[in-house]
C-alpha cells in the first residue's frame, strides 16, 4: 500500500469479536497486519465508489434521446389485455 505523498493517520476501530477474529486470520493469511488489511479494504472500497460516481456522472451528462418513434411500442392496454384469458 504505497501511495506517494500519503499522510498516514492512526485511528481506533472497534470490532465485534467474530469480525476481529476473521480479520486476524485474514491478515495472517495475507501476511500483513490487521491495520494494513483494513486500510487496503477501505481504500479498495473508496476507489470502487469513486469509479461508480464517475461513471454515473458521465451517464447523466448525456442528453436523453428517444430510441424509437412514438407509437412503435404497444400501449399499456394492449400489453395487459386479458380478454383471451377470461
């Protein structure tokens, strides 16, 4: 987890015992500390959300357009006509 010019901040985290147990095992499995594991998991989450927010902004920036001419789709009443089922 090497990010240039990153300022490292210590925080205290309170975990439920089963979560703490899992974190210790997972950190050991990865050959790292619980602190570093949590930092990596939080950074990954932050980056995923950032990518999602960018994609959403890009999508919403595009002007909406009609895909087909009006009347090309069946009307609601036609789709829900149940006469044949009665």
